[in-house]
C-alpha cells in the first residue's frame, strides 16, 4: 500500500510521462496488491486546481474525479482526529500547506511510503518516499 500526493494523482491521470519510473512502478504494484491511499483533501485540491484553471480537463470536475477514482485501486482516507493531530505536530520546515501536512501525516500514520515529487515532503526522514 502507498499514499499518493495530489500531483501524482493528476499526473497519473493526465500526464503519466511526468511520473518517475519508480513512481509508476509503485502505482502499478499497489494496484495489483493492497491499493493506493487517496487522501480526501486531494479531492478539494483537484477541484480548486480545475476551478482556477491550473489543471485543464476535457470534462467537469465531478466527471473527471469519478473517472480518476475508477482508474486505480484507490482507497479514500479522510482526516481522522489522529491525522489532524499529527499534521499540526510535523516540523514547520516541511510545508506550510495544510494539504501537504495532512497527506504526510496520513502516510506516517498508515505506515506507508508516500509517492511524491515534492522536495519538502521528500526531506521528511520519518516518511519513506518514492520518486
């Protein structure tokens, strides 16, 4: 099982060539085994990116997200009290972005590697990352 950062979800759906070979392999392996954790905060981030036209899709957000969610063995994870607690306890050097902090806390608490290209998240020694 792996946790994926928001940009990994988007790139996998729209621009798979942007993924590193290790990231593609991790996604494929997780699809064929115990699944991929999709943090629900990524739903909001993707909606915002589409609304702000920073991500362009050929359909509306809801259709896009339904297609994306059906494309992989995604397991949706919401923000639990434990994730919220962990997210605010992470070092401030990691990221000021609340979504990044929630995704990182999810990976920590699920004890799963995080697939991300984000340099700040990859610096967190306590979370194994794949890129």
